[in-house]
C-alpha cells in the first residue's frame, strides 16, 4: 500500500468498484432475515447540506453494520420531489419547477454517491414521475368511493406568499411551515382525507411503538388529543335549529350564561345576517382571520368578541343565553362552540367581566362559599353542586355521570368523545403537485376519473403565472375534460393538486418494488420487506409525515394491500447540525467564508468592519451559518466527513460544528494509515492469533485483550444504542494500544496479534469510514469487498483478567488506585487500600469509621 493516505484517489477507486460490482443491489430472499433501513428522503430543492450528510451517514453505518451481521439489508434512496419546497426554490431561482427539480436530483444523487452511501440506486423513485403518482391517484379513487376522500367548503389555513392552503399540522405558531410568514383563515372548497375515522386506532397504537422516542409518541398523542365528555344541544331562541357543544365539564352546564362561537363557525354569518350587528360581526371575523389561530397563541390573547344578534337557550335551565363570536373559541376543538361558564372557566370569566355578563356559581368548594360578585378568578376545582336543580348536594364528579344520563334520557345530549385531530386537508392551489383525479360536470356534479384513464398527468411544460400562481386553472388543454358519466364535453378537471405529504405517506412501500406496473407495489415484496425496521429522520416530522404515514398505512390495510398497521418499527430522530452565526452591521449575516480572521479578531470580507459572533444555532441558509459539504469532500474526503458527523455527538443530540473536530478526524485516519503501512509487510503474511491469552507475553497479552474488549464494546454500542461516538472512541483507544507495540522484531506471536488487531480495527471501521477500510482490507490480502466480510466476534476468555484496577476514595474523593486479584475478598482489598502510601497521607491519624467495598471496582474510606 502507498505510504501516503490520499482520500480522493482511493474514494474514487472504491466507489467505482462498488458500482461496477453492484454490491449494493439487493433482492428478496425468503428464509433469510431481512433488515429495512430507511432515512427520510430529501426534497430536491438544492444541494445537500450538513443535516443531510449527518442523517444519511447515520443510516449508512447501520445498513453496512447489519449487512456484515448477515442480514439481507434494503437501503434505498429517492426524492420527495413535488410540493412547495421545490416549487418555491424554483421560483426564487427564476426557473421552471420541473427543470429545477430534475437538475437537482442529478446533482444531489452525485453528491450522495460521493459520500459512499450504500444505496441500491436501482430502486430510486422520484415522486413527481407519473409512474409514481398514478398509484396515489388510484388510491384516492378508492378512498373517494368509501368516503375517506371528500370535498367541503370550510375555513382553511391560507398562506398568501405561498398562495396555498396549509393543513393544521403545517402551521407552526401561526406561521407557514415553509416560508415562515403569517397564515390567515380563508373560506374555500377543499379536498380532505378523513383521518379522523382512524383517530382512536392511531392513539391506541401510540402505546405499541416501543422503538419510538417517547417525545414523538407524546407529540402524536397530544395532537390526536382525545377528550371524554358530553355533547349538549342548545336550541336557538327562534326555534330555527340548535348549537351542539362538546364539553368535558358538563357538571357545570347549569352555570352556562352565554355562548361563544369560533369566528370561523358557519353559524356566525347566518345568525348575524340582517341584524344591526352584522357589519360589526363580519369586520371582527375578518380581523381575527389574520391572527395566529393556534391554541398556544389564542391562550395569550386578551379575550374579546362581538354579540351576533341572536340568543340560544340553556337546555337545563331555560336561561336565555346571548351568542357571541369570540377570539378564544377555536373551530379545531370540539364543535367550535363553547358553552361559557364564567364561574368555573378562566377564559369565560375574563370575557364575562369585560362584557358585564352574568356569573352563576354551580360548584362550591368544600368549606367555603363563592360569591360571584366578589370573585377575582374562576374556580375550576372540585366541590359540591349548587344552583343545579335535582343535582344539588352531589360531588361534582359524581354529578357529571348523573347529568350525562339525564341528557341522554331527555334527548338533550349524549356522552361522547372528541378528538383534537381534524381531517387532513390535501388540496393545494399550487402547480407542482400530483393532480387530483376528479372532474366537475354541471349535470353530474363531482365525478371520479375512471381508473383506466390514470394517471392524470401534470403538464410539465406549463409556465407559472405572476407571483408563482398555478397555471392549471387557465390551461385549457388541462382543464377541459369529458364527463365520464354523461359524456359532456364542457366538464372541467379539478385544478387543485395534492399535498406533498401524500407522496411521502407511502414511498417506503414503493421502494420494495419500484418497477411494479400492476399496482402501488408488489404485495409479495412488501410482505418480505415491510415494515421498515429502522427509520431515521428529524423530529420536526412528528405530527406531519409520521402521523400521515401511519394513517395511510391503515388505509392500505383496509384495502387488503398490506397486512400491518404500523409502517416503522423503530424510529431515530437525529439532532440538528449547529454552528455559530456571524453578522456584519452593514451586510447582515455572513457565510463563514465571508468573514476573515486577523490577529484574533474577525472582519467582514466586504467592508472590513468587525463582525459580531452570535450564538450557536441550527445551520440555515437564511442565517448563512452553513458549511458546504463539497468543501469538506474536496479538502478531507468522504471518510473524514462521515467520521466527524458520527464522533462529535450521539445521533439523537445536536451536533456543534467544529473545524478542529474535522481536522482531528483527518489526523486520526492518517495515523491509522501510517501504522497499517508500517506493519503491513509483517501483518499481511501472518495469520490472526487465535491461541490462548496466557500463552502471550506482555505487551502482546494486553493488546490481544484490548482487541477483544474493543470488539465487544463497539458491537454493543452500535447494536444496542447507536452510540457511534463511543464506538469510535473505543476504536481510537485500541489504535493507541496498537501504536505502543514495537514492530521492529515482533516474532510470529507479535505478527499474529497485530494482524488480528489491524483486521479487527479495519472491520469495525468499515461501516463508519468504508473507503479507507476497503483499502486496508485489500492490503491484508483479501480479494472480496469488506462489505461481504462478517462482523468480528470476541472471546470472553480473552477478556478475562487475573487482576483489576480498583479506585480508592477517602470521604468520597479519589485518592489512589490499587491493583488486586480478581478473586480477592473484601477484607484483603480493604487492607491493601489502608496500606497504600497515597491513602495513608489523607487518612493520617484519623479513625476510619467505615469502609465501603464495591467488588472489583471501588473502596471508599470514611474518616
């Protein structure tokens, strides 16, 4: 092997060989255990960034490791190519989304290959291809037949900059998840998936995902948001209908003195129509539509509302209740109507105080009596029922059940369950997405496109309109359609496209048989590979992609297409890659390369002014605290880049960028290379030592033991915890032990022990830094790729020690270390500790009151 480590040369060499020998290709092998490793596929909206590199490096280590453990590993890659990320990037770069997307796919594929990832590229899918989205259109039709896909007019989350609707899960603190701009409420006809039909099952199975992080499970549970309570019907005063209300506090219904409707509630415009309040109500609704309507934001608002000009009746008391539209009432909770009980709900209390509305106490705390006129806050605790007719004197929790029974007996309401989860709005008023396979006919209404006519192809030669608006509604050749039912030539095609999260809700099944032309996937292939054994991606998808995928898989199961409910057995949410920001007073945020260091200070490369170094935060293009992976690949190579991403932090923690850390990784690989080159003339012709530990002299005995200890440590760290950082640290310790061995005249035993150490170190590094590992493996005389080699095993006999190092403390503080026989009894260890010279200096003439011995580990003397 060459004396000098040249990463660029050997990485090109081995990547070429992997590709020419099709080493990453995989197929079903019935009877052989499989392992499906998948990282969340990327949006092809630009170059890959360090977050991609870290995510995919973690996945590649696991895939390579599992393959060396004998499993049949599926490790595919593709592109989440439709949707706003790609379209917005194309608009910003003044190009067409199709051209932008396909060019980026080619570029990003090249970058991923350069990092040495072991993807089976035969299975590559791009969700913007008709052969892909044809099948989600097919499933849409099946869902439409069963009422799982439906259209309705409703208030939706609307992003003006993105010119599209957002699902509730895509609104973050009142802002668009993509552009970060405020979201408002807008009334539109929209297509929805009835995810609420599966709410109970989705919640139930949250407790059957032991391989998922507790944080993600909690986020999904909270988003589904199950509440037990009652639905109570409040008749309108004019007799024209009623207002259903969901409440978990039906014990307080006798204290309901007014009604609040969400500004988006469909009754608001109807009730105020023709009243003196109409203009004020509609102005209020419009103003509120521009506010952040998330539950967290609404909670912080000052409570305000407007009387809508109508009243309803309390079904239990007959009280006339004025109806308001209020900013704190949310359409996403319950029915969008709140029976307001100001004595026992703080929001209602604040509202009642502001608008001088009556307060009626119906739950008195034990041992005291509430005076409505003197209350300065609502009482939400438990107590005894008062002012509640036949239920007076009951504990309020007991009264809940009695009132629920009364409501049902008298047909005034019913016990029920409410979920926070709302149906998934999938309509997007954007161009770059999968067309919804629906035709609108004036005679026949909504008509499904026949399955035989799929796919409904998105015209990729259409140009975007001003402001990025979709050209589809104006494109006659797309819009004009023949009604499949009556044959009318005046029918019009649906011009909304599907939410990009539809595509990502089943791509993992498509990877099992990407060339299947007879259905969404080959059932036999899916039966073999699915579910995904290990899924890796960001926690930001906890209530978006991950929840939608769980729902979509249940739909597939109900269609008889899959036999499982949960698509991902284990989930790893990796941390972010972070770096300090750098800003100039004149030029704002700077890229790291735009700030120059001189004499310990940093200056803006454009104006020479001093820069401000900000806090360490997630790498982002907007703040320019990014590192281009290409720069690392050109300077250090793929192996060093991979090593840094794995060594700097455990995968679930944030990784802080460090130039010194990258340099350290590069130096380590060079040291490994030089040591291997020095020993290779001897080690390559030797056989790995396989004798007994006691037959070796020191230091060979120590290195032999260290080799086996390291194999055990690294195996457990990867297999049980994915703690690659501690695994790499253990390999570095083994390397340091190897470097102490004198190679001038090692003898047969020395050559055999070093051969074993080099071979083991190389195998353990193979999943982490595969290119240098391949070269070392070949230098050892192996002709096959190291990817085809077996993971090394360890011998417990080689790890056993006759003596152990024991820590000695005095009053809990480390004072010395002693060596004792592994079978020494506690009394003998105690006497050795007392006799130790360092220990005696700290004990002196004081009485030893207590001795604590932890066998083979620790002695603590209490004086």
